[in-house]
C-alpha cells in the first residue's frame, strides 16, 4: 500500500518509535505491515490518498524482466517513509494525483490502458525510490561500522605507531575519507583524538604507580618531551605534579593513626 499525505501532518508509529510525517511525504507499507497514524492537529486537516494493490494485480502487471510482486515482497523493511522533495517522490505524487483525478466514465477512450499505465508507473517508481532509500541506509550503516572498527583498532594499538597511512592500508579507505568521517563523528581531528586517548591511558598507568619512562612508552609517545608537552597542555600540570596530586588525595582519605 502507498499512502500519500496530500495535506496536514501526523506521527507514524513504527515499532517503539514515532516518526514525524508532513505534507507530500509518502508511506510505503508491505502486505500485513501494521502501523498507527497519530494526528496531532494543526492548521490543516489530515488528508491521505491511498493506493492499495492486490498481489494478483501486481502479478498481472509484471513481465518477464520485472516481477513486481516478488520485488515488493523482497524489500528488507515493513514500512518506509519517502520524504517529499526528491525527483522520484515528485513524480509519484503527480501520478497519484492523476489517478485520483481519473474520470469515473469508464467508457472514455483508452481508460483501462491509461489507468493501468499510471498504476504501473507509480509502482515502478515507488520500488526505485525504496531501492534508493535502502542504498542510502546501507551506505550510512557501512560508514558507521567502518568508523567503529577504526575506533576499536586505535584503542587496541595505542602503544604502537598510529599514522593515517597505516589506517589507510589496514582498512583500504583513503586517509582523506577517514579524516573527514572522523571529524564528522567526533568533532575533532584524528590526531587530537589519538593524543587524548593516549594521555588517558598514561593517567591510568601513573595511577598504578608506574615509572614515568614506562608510562610514556606504553602510552605510545615516541619521547618524553612530546609526552610532557601534551600532558601539560591537556591537564595544566606536569606528569609528576599529577602523580603528587594523586598521593595527596590518597593521604587525605586515609583514616588517622591512633
């Protein structure tokens, strides 16, 4: 079923989520898909145009190259919202409006063929829109999975040399793409993130009482000077001052000796 919101706004209940729908959005539902529309009021009454197509009709409209029935049964979702504004959604909207505006006079020349052509075109374009929406969804999902893998790799190799060239070779993705997506997700550069992660690790080692030389080597800093400057810039104190502050805190919480 295709639902076209010709007027008004509503909320679509999809599982445990509520998704906002507005004028000219389209909702695609597979057979047996269940949902609830919540009308929240507003300046306009909610007006929805529905196109319901029986499986037998889908089969009748299909040909050897395009099996519409199988295609609609295969799509990997029960409910999909196609947002207004795209070229495909505008085409489907115009075809749907033409179907609604069809003359009730079935004796008009070519009525059955014209109606069949409109319905076929609406269904083909809807399936194309669904495929495009799924490609976008999978592309975004792949990006997030890739970045999750990069985050995991960084934290597993903090004590080693981490460079963009190394990440590029490890994940077969250009360094420019990694930098761009990393900045989008974290709001900081890859270098800044790695330095902060290494400093957090060094703090843990200092808290465990490790010698400073072991701390910066295990933390992945190539030399003491680099470690010292980065630590002081981040925490406004030297590594030794941090260690002494921890000792002072521990002493303040110890019970008095009687």
